[in-house]
């Protein structure tokens, strides 16, 4: 079916979308996303009205885009255009922003980071994060950054990891954990030490555990291991046991 859509003209894909029975429509939308031909994406652009379509169908489209294994720049452009300047249901907006991050990450894996649409997507996320007032909004934009895994966003993630409220800090630290070892610099490690040892303020348990894991998983220094071991004396039993097992596994 996808192969057929790849060789189908826009008007025929559009007609298929408009005439599909309601129970088949999500399948046709997913197939049109997977086809990723100019015609199928143009047909989706005309067919999907983000101000009118039922939420489940819009979310189906966004999930299909986010999980596309080798997305095109056109697919990212379509998602951005559909999100741009519209009053959307909160669930659709959240799924859309996280999908943008996923698409950026996969395009960069394909060495397509230099595309103008990728730059537009990154600015959409960073601009939204800068303007976010509610914790829930910050969390969504940070989830998107975690999906994008862009080294240039590490300083931003560090700021939110150290200074953000608990929920925000937890997502920012989790996003940092997704980066390969070569990007876990001394600056990142210093921030993780401050978080684990609560040098500036108190942090939620999961934040401290993730910070400790990042230190232990990325060529830990002897002092890091010693200080984490010493800290286990003052931690809750579950946290202490987890970290001790982590260190034992590393030694093995």
C-alpha cells in the first residue's frame, strides 16, 4: 500500500483520504506519512485541518511522523506548518512539539542538520522554551530537546537541570543522559556533581540518581566513586543500594 502511494498523484491520495471509511482513516494517514512522497505529503497538508480534525487523528499523524525511521525535511516542514500559530488542543500541541524534536534528531543522524527547516525546528523549540511560563510547557520543550540530542543545546539543558523546579530538572537531566559519552564534558560532570551532592539546593531523588549514574557511566574519576560511596551513608536505603550495585557492576 505504501509503495502504491509513492507512485500516486496528489489528487488521488487526497481523494483516498477523503473517501476512506472512518475506521480505515488512521491507517491511510499513517501509510501516507510512511510513503513520504511529495504528493502524499502535499495531500496530507491539504487534508489535515488542525483546527477541526478529531484529536485522535491528528495525534496518529504526529506519532507516525515522530516514529518515522528516516524522515525527510518535507515531513518536518509539514509538522511545523501545521503547528505554527494555531490554537491547538493541549494534547495535540504537546505531541507535535515532541515529534518535532524526534524528527530533528533523526534528520541530524542522516547528516541533514544543515537544512533550513531543521534550523527552524530548533528555533521553534528553543524559542518556545525561552518564552514558557508554566512548568508543564517547559517539560514539553525539554522532552523535545531530549529527542533532538543536539550538542549545542547542552548548556541550555544544564541550566534547567541545575536551576529548574523538580519536574523540569528531572526532564533536563534525563535529556542530558541521552548524549553519547564524547559530549559528557568536564563541565557536564561538574554540574552532575553539584546536583548529586546538592551543592546549590536540594534536588528530587530521581534527579540525584540520574546525576550519579551519568558520573559513573562516563569514565568516573576515583574521587567521584569515593564521594558517591561516602554519600550512600546518608541516602535512603533504596537509593544507596541502587548506587552500590551500580558501582559493583562497574567493578565487575
